[in-house]
């Protein structure tokens, strides 16, 4: 099997969110789409493997861990992380910073946060809409964050751009928990509806999103799930072959 990212290599968080370390850490999430992208993006694969905390944000990742290694984990979505962090900050009158999206979405986020989490101080910055940030762009983004030294930094610039940017600039950012949560910005702002609770509990959140945005997401979920399944089958066969070799008697 080629030396690419494997499910077995992923050190996934499998605990309650209140067990997250109370220190500066990089928190990322992974689902089937992220996994597929990382197969052709070594820099992204490096970020996922070196995350301080990697959340299994996808039922497909949960299933693969069980099938490939017998490990029982539970899905923890980026939206779950967001709710936990905001509730925690509301209790402690903490500070959070939203980096990403656009001014309209960020204004809606601030408005909703003021109603749901009135004791959280919320600051925002909308970076330029560009494929690659210049050195000046990144310096301005870092300065905007460091001005407030937030307890939690939420980054929403789509994967893998957000994860790679946070990883590259981790040492320069004065923040506590640095969380790449992508679509959660749109969920919380009300731009996109999240699946109802019963669909989330059944592992069908991806299907709900596909039904609501078929033109944009059909390739990710229909074709992407096929590609992901092929990777899982290949990894399973690889593991089985290795076990068979280990059991073979050594001739003397």
C-alpha cells in the first residue's frame, strides 16, 4: 500500500470535550471528504497527523475505525466543539475570535452570539477572499487576533486552507484553543441549516446536507464516499496481508 494517510495512523480524540487540555492547542476535525483530500495533499496530511486534538467529525470515520482496528469512538462534530467552547466561555466571561468568512456573516454571528452567549466577548476579522494569502495578509490576520488574545480562536476558511494556515502560524498566534471549524460559521450565522437532531444521531447529517445543496455537494458525498470506501477496502486488505505474514512460521 502506498505511503499515504491511513485511518490507523489517526490519533482521534475519544473523550468528553470537557477533558480538552486547558492550554494552547490546535484542534482540527476530519471526515471522509477531509481524508480524501489529504491523500493528494501531503501538507494537509501532515497537519492532521500533528494536530493536538483531532475530532472524528463524520460517521464514516467512526465506522472505519471500528472496522479497521476494532476501536469504538463516537462522532464529535465541529458544531459540537463550537457549542461546548461558547458555553464554557459564557460561564467564564471569556473571549473568542472568529477569523474567516465575510463581514455580513460575521455580523450575524456577533448578533446571534450576543443573544445566546451574552457574557462572551466576541471579536471578528474577515480576511481577503483569495486562494492564497500573501505575507501581508497573514500578518494582518495574526495582528487582528493577537490584539485581543482570545481564549478561543475559531477559523472558518474551508478545508484544507484553514487547517494549513493555522498550523503554519500556530506559534505566532496568541490564543488558547485554535479551532478550524469551517461550515460552523454558516450554521451559526443562519446561512445554512444544520440537520435535525434525529438525523445527526442516525449518522445522516451528510445526507441532509446533500438534499439541501445537491448541486454543490453531490460530487463530495456521492463520488467522494465511493473513493473513501475504496481507500478503506485497500487499507483493510493491507492490514490483513500484514497479519497473515506475521502468522507465517519461520523456516529454520
